[in-house]
């Protein structure tokens, strides 16, 4: 049973010689990717270096030399004999202050990591505590009578108080945030005023402890420490004792919440056992693995006859009972050939082909459409009959569109 048009057989390909790529040839082919990878790696390294070098750093960090750090102040304090030790957690600050003779605590928490109880415990660590840029919770916990006074509009900030550190500093940089003290509040001393009860520094003393609140912590950073009397104020406040605990809270101060992780629940022997199993697996793979050697590129000369291809596809159609799919393949080829015979382009629509073929062969359009589109075979016999009708339609169209030889025209 012939369902597909037989394609012309292809000439056998010449025998190809199998060649093994050399290392030099492989390198030439991979040259572009090697250069691209090296360039991407170089760009990543340069970007990382620039990002790290251009970072602002942690504000008021004791070891930071960036404009927002406080390394300049810390180094000057150490030159004056003050032992400055950085603490990253409340527990570490408590240990350091308990071991010191006359400690002072400098506290700066821009992220608000400590709770109210932790703030209360921090204020009791040392005889002197200096808090830079306190937030709302810090004020409510340590100095509930104080409040925020907004940004200072004064062009100069003289001390105008009796605190020794403020008197020695005389002035600080104008502008910046301020703190307020209500008129009825007792026990609070304000320095460097800039309006109605608005001050750049507030100090409260209770029994043997003093708490100093500095509204603008940036006065002590590397960029602004040399302005006005900022350095004098910082050195006299922070250098009042023999040892200074520079406490900047970190995530270690946040209490842990939630259920334990899988790593915490896993017994200690699981990890070495897994490592041993991985090593055994790798050793077994190396021991039993087969070495295939380098790949060989071969162009195999394979020729498949058109008749075999046609017969194979026909058997597949017959095995799967796909009569309509087989008929569609015949119809698509026939429509393309009919369009060429009647002078239509490959972009012509099916209706245009049907109308022109019916006109050329002098047949009804419905009959041509039935053969090319509408008829659906229910059995193999009907499929064969339709394929014959398609072939007969192509032959009729060819006869109608082929000009007669001159001798037959004369007769």
C-alpha cells in the first residue's frame, strides 16, 4: 500500500576519516569561553574591591577609619592612657566592666537591638555611661522625663552649664538633633542649649552613677570630631576613667526564638558518619569506575533508501490505525503540488487552490474540496480509494495545465 510519495534516493556519502581532536584544537575552540570567563572573573573581583573600599563602614565603630567611624577618637584616648575595649554583646560588656577597676561605658545602638530590660542592665554596668543618639525606647527606659527636641537651628552652641566636660569643650558643632527637659523635671542637667529647653547633651546623676545622653552621636565620628569643641567633649566624657568599654550591640544581643534547628537536634555522630560514607563512595567510584578514554569524532556514512523510509512510516500509520494522519500527509503534499501546477504561490490559501483547480479541471468545487479536505476514511479501503482520487485529481490538473506539442495542435 503506497501512502507516501517516494523520495529520490540520495547518493551514498563518502567515507569519513575518524579524527581525534588534539589538545591544541580543543584549546582553540574553547578560547572564546576562556577569555570570557577570565573577563567576568576580573570584573567581579574589581567590583567587590570597589564595593568594599567604598563602603561607609559601621557608624562609630572603634576600629573603623571611615568618615562615620570613631577610630581617631579611640586612638587619642589610648594615647592618653585609657584602655579602650570593644564589646559586641551585653554579656561581653558585663564581663569587661566587672573585671575593670573604674570603667566607663560608651553605648551606641542605631538599630535598636536591645530590649528595655537589656537597656536597664546596660546602664548599671559602670559608674559612668554615655549614650549616643538615643532612640525612643532608650529615652523611655533610662530618662523618661526627657524627650526629643527636633533639629537645632542655632548657629553656635555654647555650653552654658556647669558640667566639667562641657565647660572644657566650651562649644560643639551647631545643628543636629536635640533633647528636651521639661521645666518641672528634676535631676537632669542640659548643656549646649538651642532654644526652649532643647539641649545637645543631657546628664542625670543618681547615687554613684551618671548617665549622659548625647543627642547627636555623629559629633564623635572621624569626620566631625575635629569641629568646634567636639574632641574636648569626647575626651573628657570618655576618658574620665581608666578603662572605656566601647559597646555597640550586635545580633548576638537579640534573644533567640522559635524551635531548634535540624542541626541542633542532630546527634554529633551523624556528621562524621556522613563524611565517611562520602569518602567510601568516592573511593569505590575511583576503584570500580571505567575509563572510556577521549572522545572520537566520526562522520558515519549512513544511507537510508526512500522506499524504506516510506514503508516504515506507512507501517507506523497502519499499526496505530492513524488513517486520517496518513491522509493528511498525502493531502498536504497534493495541495502544494496542485498550487504549483495552476500557477499559485506557496502562500496561497486552500480555498484559492480548490477554486482554481476546479476551474481548470472543469469540476465542481465541492467535489474538489471533498477530495482534498472533507472526506474522512473509515476503513483502509476508503483510505486507498481517497489516495487514488487524489492522484487522479493531480493527473487531471497536470493534463489541463500542460500545453500541447505543436504537431498535435496542427492536427
